[in-house]
């Protein structure tokens, strides 16, 4: 069995962001909080952030030791934009999500 620390970190960040979506939704609407949490996750790009983090990891892994720099830089910039957008919309982002992902 191989332990992949990057994927663990991504999963922990996802749990942190989803928990924030659910807790925020519950504060706003105690009856229909599940639907609201799904909507908040879409608005705050919770799943898109995680999918992009996994894609960046796979790109680094596939082209180790030198992934295509232009593509990697574009993907990392898009990730930064999504993370900042989530924060602007009031969504929590664990501090570790801003640091470059380890290989």
C-alpha cells in the first residue's frame, strides 16, 4: 500500500470546505440546509477546487520530474483564482490550501 500525502491533504481540505458549506447552510436555513449546502458548494466551487488540485497532482506525477511549465502555471493560477473567489464569497479555506501542493 502506498500512502500519498498530497491526496490526503486534498481530502482533508475538501472535508474542511464541505463542513463550512454545511455549517453555513444550517445557520441560514435549518429546514432545507442540505439543498442550501449543495448550492453553496456550487457557488463557492468546492468540488471544482478539489478536481483541479487532483488534476495538478496527476500532471506532476505523470510528467515527473518536469511537468509542462506553461500548463502547470496556468492550472495553479486557476486554482489560486478559485480559492480567492471562495474566500470572497465567505467560504472557509484551510490555510494549507494556499501553499503549493507537495509532490
